[in-house]
C-alpha cells in the first residue's frame, strides 16, 4: 500500500516558505542598521546644527583672514558641506558594483564601514583643528559609505529572501532609511545632541550604528545566489539557504538558481559580471535599463530628500514659528517611517507598480495643494502655514508609500545575476547625481520661486507616474524568467 501523507500535513519545504527564518530577520536588521539606516540618518542629522556650523565657518574664516563672511558666502560653504554627501554617494555608487562582485555582498557592507569611521573621527577633530574643510571631507566619506550601502544592501536582500517575501524584505531598506531619518531628527533635538557644544558629537554619532553592524553582520550568511552563481560554491550556497530558510534548503529555489547558473557557464564556474557600458549596448536589456534609470532619477528629482536637507528653510518659508520648526522637522521623519511600515505590509498584496505609480500620483496632487497654500499664505490668509506643513507631511507619506521602497527593489528583480551589480551602479549614479543637483539648487529654488518652489517637483512626479504606468510591468510574485519574458515583449524580442 503506497505511503499517504496525513491530511493537513505539509512538506518541510512548504512550511519554510510560509514562515520567515529568524536568521533572515536578524540578517536584515544587521545589514540595514549599518546600511540604509546610515543614509537616512546622515541626511537628517545635518539639519539640526545648521546655524552652529555656519557660525563655525564664519569664526574660522575670521581667525584665519581677519574678516568675517557675509551671508551669501556662508551659504555657499554650507551648500558645499551638504552637497559633499551627495558627491561622496555618487563615488560610492560607482564603487558598489565592483566591491559586490569582488568581495561579496556581506563583506562589502563590512568593509564599507571604514569610510564611516574615518569620517566620524574627522567630525570629532574639526573644531580642535579649526577647519571647516574637514567637515566637507568627512561628509564626502560618509557619503561614500551611504552610496555603497544604498546599492549593495538591496542587492543582498533581494538575493537572500525567498520569492514570496522578496518585495517585503527589499522594501525594508526603505523602512530603515526612514528610521534613520527619524532617529537623526530626534538625536538632533536641543535636549539631546543638538546644541552648540555637542554638534561635532552629533555628526559623529553615526559611528554607533556602524559599530553595531561590525559586531553582528559577520555571524550571518552571505547571499546564496552570490555563493552559487558568482563563486560556484554549491555547498556554501546550501548552508546559507538552510540558515536563511530556517533549517531547510528549498529544492525549487535551488533548482531555479542552478538553472540560472547553467545559463552562464558549464561546469559551475562563476558568472561573468557585466559592466554598465555593456548594459547600454545590450538591446535585450533596453526596457529594464530605461525603467531603472527613470525610477532612480525621479526618486531624487522629486525633491523629497531635499526636504530633509533644508527642512528649516522650507518651514520658515511656510511661516512656521522658529521655535516650533525642530518639532515640525521630526514630523517629516515620522511621516516617512509610518508610510514605510505600512508599505512593507502592502507590497506583496498590492504590488510594486500600484505603489510606485500611486505614490507619484499622490505626490503630484499634494504639490498642487501646497503651492496654493503657500500662495494664500503670502496673501495673509489665516491658517495657511499649518496647511503647508500638513501638505509637506502628506507629500512625504506618499513618497514613503511607494517610490521610497519600490525603487530600490527594481534592479534586484528585473536584472539577472551578471547584470545586477552594473544595474545598481547605473541606478545609484543617477540617484546621487540627481540628489546632488537638487541639493545644490534647492535653496535657490526656494528663494527664487517663493510660493511656487514645488512646481518643478510637480512636473517630475507627473512625468514619472505616466511613464512608469505605461512601461513598467508588475513583478509581484514573479520569477526572474517570468519578468524577463515581459520585458522581452517590450524590447521586441517576442
């Protein structure tokens, strides 16, 4: 008599697909606390000591040359300090691809902390050295750290998570970014580290999350796909899968990876990684590359992260009392953190396309409302400053619901193992270039356009919503082969 499974029982592999491994959760937390958390933290933490650093710049210049600086010149130096972070991020994005291929995803995140620690030490000595140039260098190094982690971490997550949790795990990068933003705003309060004597320690406080990662991440496994496809190490891949899946290495998942490995080589040798230039020359990847380029550029050109750089300027323009601005600024971080948590719960139910297009559509609506509110505020209509503040919060909420998390997922989902590092290099470079551009010109947009300062972002959000709505296929729950088939139709290959 043939053996029959008792009614209601499931195979171990089915059970592992329905439950998330504790190791996977801890891996995500360890990688993210020193990864995208740092990006969010360093975006927001620079806002609190703005006036103290500007005073330090003026004092330093006076001590050297005997004369102080006028406001426009101080603003230029301040813009350099802010923009150095974006320039470093661009450099880090270019480093991320080669690092991920040569050292692996996990080791790249660990090595990346060297930039952070050196930058933190420079923050601590800048006042003793009486040099504001050291702050610029430190922000550049911290930017490199963020540029590497913003690319490598989503890659690590996308390759380590099971297919049914891939979106939620990858979306956690955005959640930790939002947590970093909120944490930086809280630590920057006057009653914490946001005071004149403590601002160097405030800027250097980013070393603590990096130290936590250095102490914890070595205990967790490398990306199974990297171990199998790039390194050709089947045994290490199985061990990593067993840990990440709660003691079971899923045969279906192994089969998919082995089939992908076979596409690249015979005999199990490592896959040859593509370069960014080869992506541009490959007609089979044209639609994928176009989608990632538009999404990555729009993520920064929409102006959301510039709000964190220049939150004080924005709320002053909106008419918020100066003594309440630090609390309004914390509200921006809390808004994105709330949205990222909700989006993490929705992404596998609603899908990537709906969240991405819906987020930009809502952002377009809120830019119209905030423009009207700022215009009426200038005409003396009562209550408009607080309506403007609410609109900023809803704008950030809409960004957190979709673009903040989905954009980082895309390269991991729509490119194969050999093209993924190069795709992240292209996406990361455009993201940081866009952030650098907006970060440098945003103060001038605010001063030049006044109540119309959000209209350029309205154009970006509208174009992005329309383009991605027409060209981006849904990837929720799809294997790489199924996603590739959809893009092949768009590339004219079928």
